[in-house]
């Protein structure tokens, strides 16, 4: 199978610069450039913002608080287990958090908590596949590719939006 062409661009956000990449099938990468690790586009990637306009617009709406759900074609590369975990992550409502144990149970692998954590950490599409909504079973923030400060910022942003859209709902931010 031949590799498909990857297009990339950058966008600004309250969490710093973000690298976005896609192929013909959909979004393949979202990477916080000001986070814990940076990512450089591969040499054969093509810089072209046009294929990423929808992703940029939806991320902007997310950060403005006008859209918390994404409607984008996604094409993350991963193992069957990782893809299953990432599908489960997409079911976590905005403003809510769940534990790695909860995700392991939801995919019917209750003893695979560490493997779930590993898959969560390899998620190539943070925010859109909301791995930041997963916390430790003790209620504390655990690792995040963008760094814990960005994870905390995203959770605070979503909590504020969720309270605004449903003031009667009680939400808890991890300690």
C-alpha cells in the first residue's frame, strides 16, 4: 500500500501554535508546537492550508466556545486496539472527565488500563479525539502530550463552556 500525500499547516490557539496535517481521507495529526514536545513536518509533507480550512475553522470555534463537537473526517493511524480506545474517547462529553479504568471497561478490556493509557498517549488528534478528558482513577491529571498545563487549560475551557450551556449541571475539574 502506498503512502498517501500529507498536507500540513499551522494555526494559532490559546494553547500556542498547533500543527495540523491531513491526507485525502481526513485529519491525521494535531500537534501542540508549544507543548511538551514539538513535531516537525516530514520532508515529503506538503504545506497547504486549503485542505485544512474546515479543521482550522472548527478549532477556532472550539476555542471561542461556540462549538464543542467536531464534524471532521478523521484518519488517525494506529493499531486496532488504539483505534478502539480513540473511538471510546470520542464518546466522553464535553466538560466531563473519565478515568483510564473507565475507558478500559467501556471497550471490554477491564484489565488493560495501562494499554489504554498508552493508546491515549499516542492519540495523534488531541482535542478532536478528546484524550485530555481522561484522568487518573484518583482524580488527578496524568500525562498529556501537550503537557499538563495545556491539559488543565483545555479542561477549564470545556468546564466553563459546559456550565454556560447548562448552568444546572455540576462539573468537577480534577485536582
